[in-house]
């Protein structure tokens, strides 16, 4: 079954992806992120036709704890965050918990 | 826990079987955990490279779209974006790494030629084309990152589960089983000692009884002689008494 890529974020963030052909996009202006981003992300995550969700790192801060946890652990669809941060999201904590060592920290050094 | 089991030989044998199985399982799970961690290290190295490329591609794409916005205006860029007809699609196949099913994502229609993009060549500038191309490259990197990160997440889950199982066996199940085994062995030894002591006591009692019986028999044997003497006396008296009249 073929799936598509979805983008969630501000219109400035999503425009570039739409230029590359991404059809499924959820535009949430910066001033509405506090209230709207949770619903937008949940909608996309529940869509079976979506295989990859692209978000900006900074937008994770606007998500509620539950949605953020879902975003960080979701495998189908997988959420890829790009932007200012390391992009690891909750992956770093997961690695620390599973392996017992902060491997990402070691690699950064 | 140890008090819950009945100290019987059957239970001891069952516990010994369970210990053997648990120890074997513990060893196997430890090997699986170590193998998964080794595989994970390889994927982590790949993920670091992919992340580096992704950050670079995103930076390039942002520069190019900002340039296009500055030169053509935001409306023109949005207009070009809205005209797109070909949409990238992904199909997922799976690969098995030590029992963990990880995806292999195949993409199609990500990189497009100018005429496939849908917006008119005449109405737009090369800046928009460059931005579109940069975002197409970014999408390729995102798809690769998605594949690697999904594999990482799945492997981390499996590592965590295996680690929990290993710890449960090592720190809970096996110590409990060893406790139970020790408890039953102690109880059985105690029972054995009690049994030996009891048999010893019975033997002593029996010996004592036999001794008493022998003594009684000996006394019995000795007693009839004394009885004869005592009974003989009256006879003798009688005989003497009888003899007197006879003598008279």
C-alpha cells in the first residue's frame, strides 16, 4: 500500500514541502499553535494514508505531553523532526533507558 | 515466597527443571540483547550521518526558498506550490533484524523534472525551480531518516523488552527459584535427619524392649526353681507331717 508524506507546521514551513509536491499539509499559524497544533498532529497521525510526518523541532514545545509522547514513539507513521535541534527528540532518552549510556552525547563529543 | 512451596521431592525436581530452563533462557536472552545492541550501534552510526545530511539539506532548502520569496514574492512561491500535480509516494517493505521487523521505505515521484512540476515555466523563475529541487532533495533525506529512525525506535523497544526480561530472570525469577530450591533441600534434609533420629529412637526402644523381655525371660527362667523350692517345702512338711503319724 502506498502512503504519502504529510507536513505539519506554520505556512512558512509547509510551503517549501508543498513546492516539492507534498499534498497533505496542516497549516497552523504561529499564534494558534498553542491551541491548534495538538489537533492537527493528532489528525495526521490517525490518517492511515500517511507514512511519514514532517515537523519542525521547535513545534514539539507546543504539543501537550500525551501528543508529544505519541510523536516521539510513533512508528506508523514515523515523525521526522527537522530544524534547530539535534532532531533526536525523545530518541535520546529512549537510548539512555534502553542501552544505559547516553550514546548521542558521546557521539556529539 | 520460599514458604509457599511444599517441601516435597516432586516440587524440588520441578524447581530444578525450571532453574535449568530459566538459566538457558537467560543466557539466550543475554545473547539476543547483546546482538541487538551491536546492530543498533551500526544503525546509530548511519542515523548520525543521515541526520547530518538532513540538517544540511534543510539549511540549503531554507536558503533557496527564502531567496525565491525575496526575489519572486511569497504569493508567487505559494502559487507555484499550489500548482503541483505530481505527489511523492512511499511504499514500505520490511526487513528482519534479529526478530525485529524494520521498514525499508521506497519512494517514488520525489525528484521531478521541470515539466512534471505542474507550474508554468514562463511564469516562474529559476529561483523557484532551485527551491523546489532543494526541497525534493530534502524529502529524499527525510525518507531515509524516517527509515533509519523507525528502525532505531523499533530496535530500542526490543532492546528494552529483552533487557527487562533478562533483569526479571536475573534478579527476580532465578533468585526466587534458588531460594525455593534451598528451602526444599533444607526441609528435606531436616526431614531426613528427623527420620534417622526417629529410627534410632525406635531401634533403641526396641532394643530396650528386647533387653527387658530377655531380662523378664531370664527372671522367668530363674523364678520356677525358686517356686519349686517354695512349693517343695510344704510337701516336705506334709511328708514329714505324714511321716510322723506313720512313724507313730
